C-alpha cells in the first residue's frame, strides 16, 4: 500500500476489463480527492457506466486496481464494497417496487444487514427519524406509505438517491441522475444534488452540460475505454481532442 | 395519531383468521369426522408444513424449489428409522437370521445395523435429526447454488434433479433403506401404540399444535425486516446487494427454514400414516407440494394450509372414483391457478369476500355467517 495513494479517497490504476477480447475499459487511471465532485463525460460506449460497475463490484476487472481509502475493491463482493462506504445509483431507477417508500428507505438504512440482524431489527425512533429526514430531503415526506411502484419516474429517481443517502456512503456514484426527467424535476434534482454533494466525494456520469457546469470540480472525458482528457471543465472544453470526439457533435 | 388504530385493526383481523383456522382444525374437524377421516386430515396437514415453507421460500423469496419432497422425506425417514428400530427388538425379530435389525435388512442379507442407523436408537437424537438433516442438506445445496448465483429456473431444475437422485438412491439401497417399499410396519413410539384411534387423535392434535408453531414462526419472519428483504430480493436481487446485503445468505436461510418445516411435516406424516416410502420423496410429490402452495396462494401462510387441505381432499375423493384422471386434474388445476388466479384462494378471498366480510363485521353477531361463506367459497374454488 503506497502512502501516496492514500491521499486520494479513490485511486483507479491501470483498470482494464475485457469482454470476449473487447476492452470496454482499457488501462484507465484516475484519482479522486476527498470531497471532490468529479463528472465523467464521453460519447456513448466510451465505458463510463462500466467504470462505475467495476468500482461497485457489479463487473469484475480483468486487470488493474481500485483503491478506496487504501482498500483494494477489486476482490471484494458487492455488499462488502457498499459496507466499506461506496454507494451507487443506477441509470434506470432501481428501487423495490413492491415495497413502500418507507420500507425502501428502511432497507437501505445501514443496520441489521446480517440474517440475524434483519430478524431482530426494530423500527425504532432512530430509524424512523433517519427515514423521515431523508424523505424530506428527497421531496417524498408525504408519500412514505405509498407503494414505490406508483411513484412518477422523477420521484423514483429521487427515492433511489434517498436510498443512497441513508446508507451514509463516503463516495457517491451517480449514473445520469437527471436523465428522463421533466424540466422542473431536473431543476429540483440539480438543487438536491448540490445539497447532498456538499460533504461527500462524488463520481457522476452526466450528459447534460449545463448540469455538469453547475456541479463539477473536475471533469474526466472518456473515449473508447480510456481517459481522453482531464481537468477543469474550461480546460476540457477547449481541448481539441475532446471537441472532436464529443462536444463537436 | 391514526396509525396505531389501523395497525390494531389489522392485527385483530389477522388474529381472527388464525383463530378461525384453529377452531376449524382443533374443534370442528374432530367433531365432524370419524377417526379414519380425521387421520386423513392429519395426513393432509403434514403437507401444509411444506406449503408454509414454500410460501416463505417461493412466494416471498422467489426461490422455486421443486425438491421439497426430499426434505419431507428426510424428516419422515428419520422418524421411521427410530420407529423401525423400536419395533425390531431382538425378541420381536427372533425368527430372523440376524435378530435385532429391521426385517428388510435381514431379507437383503445385511447382517449388521449400518452405522448411520445406530444413533436412531435415541429419541432425542431423532427429534434433532428430523430438523437438522433436512436443514443441513438445504444448507449444502443452498450454499453451493446461491453463492454461485444460480437461481430461477435453473435452481428449480436442479432441485428437481436432486429429488430424482434421492429417490433412486433410496430405492437402490434396499438393504439400508427398505427400497421401494419404504420403511413399513411401524407400531410403537417409546412403547406407545401409535396405531390405536386414541393415539391417532393425540398425534392429530400434536400435528395441529406444531403447525401453529410453524405458522407463527413464519409470521414472525415475514413481519421482520427479513420479510421485506425477501420481497426486495424477489423484486430486484441486484439492488439488494447494493443496499449492503449478502443476498446468498438470506436465500440459504429461508431455504433451510422451508426444509426444516418440510422435515417436521414428514416426521408427523410417518407418525400418523405409519410408514414412509420413496413415493413421497420424488418429482411428482414435490411438484404436488408446490401446487398445494400455489392453490392456497403463495403469498398467504394461512392460504397454504387451506390449499394443502383442499387439494389433498380433492385428490382423495378423485382417486377414489377416477384414479386415472387425478394427474390430469392436478395438471389442469395448476394451469388454472397460474393463468386465472395467480394468488390462489387467498387472492380470490381478498378480492371477492373481503368487501363482503368487512360489511358483515360491522355486525359482530353475524360472524358465524362469514365463516360459512368462506368455507363454501373455498370448496367451490
């Protein structure tokens, strides 16, 4: 464990994944500072979502390393990575449709995660307060008893963000959090994300450049599984290679 | 606050259904049926244990096992081995070439009690084995499958294959297991004749009591956060992992519980019916068990009990009059349940009778009328 890496909350080095010979992510390296908000942009098929899949353990890396606060994630299981403090929001709202909003948040609450823990889990004041607080943040305080299935698309996205928040992760990973939202929902979501990203390290995939401009500390541009350019949005925007493969279109 | 009163109402309503079932099983049936019929009901109830396990494992957890007969059989065989050893005392078997071992072993030229039969001399060991043997097998299967993320249809097929394998094993190892005939001619339980009518009545009540223990235990599981995790897993297994849960361990747990319930059912079957054979272990009985659960409603614990009772009663009366038609009727029933009423009797009840009943419950004096309605509806369904 090199001491240099531990200054970063997340250090991705030489990350490669190959699907039947096709390298979706190819020798990728980047570093994330604590409290940093990093946006990954890039054309379709650049491997952005795959990077998040690799970090959260959904996909296994062929090569390379992912260190999160000095711990190697590539050999850990999904639930262990979550427990280590990495939270992930998926591109399509991924919530438990058969459960209520309250139950969705309660399941995400970080306690009673073993079989016996779940059996003896009690819905005490601590849990109820945490659920209500998060529900308030994600604009769903009035819908706690609603079955998640019946929420609108935007509300489902918020619920999933809420499920992430209640986990209290150190690193939030969001995959296109405003995709498919109406203009007003989008505005509200941007506001929500600005609030919740304040004291977390965040890794976001997003296409909406206005939104990127609003929140990004730094931007990583991916192309064909590699980092094409990295830096402030201004710098990246003026990079001729980025203009050619992505922004130019 | 409005909430507690709603919960209170739900709790009392649920308690009412449990009470109704208890009344039916513990008072009405013993009064209405003769000893023979009551013994049949007791036999049907042993399948209700399996069906309750399937509600947990299949209805809530989304794990369809087509091999519950194996666990039912293991529980049953454990009990049968104990009873067989008791009826094979050296005095009772003095005309054998090796006295003191079960008769079928003697016929198969086995001259010594096999090692795995030895501990079944002890009743307390047997009681533990009835629970532990199915649970251990379920644990091994569960860990092997679920840690590798085998699920859905593949899991169903593998459990079915296991049911076939276990049946073949039991039939093939005739000298150790009694083969296709099974373990028969069981007479006493620690000196107590289990064939008499009084004994059968006691065993029936034991069966009802244990059924309620299992029901309440299952209800406790479903009422905890674990129950909601099961639903979440059925819904979006991947998401549960990213909520920080080890999905496999929850699946293994619920599969083991279902196996233990099935084992208890099997042991009670052996006690009430007086023998155990591979015909209750294989593929067909295992699928029948799934049908009991499906007909009753795979999301309803009580529905599973009614499902087991009704389908078995139908089976008995059908096979008495048209034995060759029963399998077709069973197949049709399964298709009907899947296509027409996927939530089984419990679903039908909730949809059509609950509004009625709510109306009647406002006048408590007419409660008995509700019971009648429910029974009629279930019999016609």
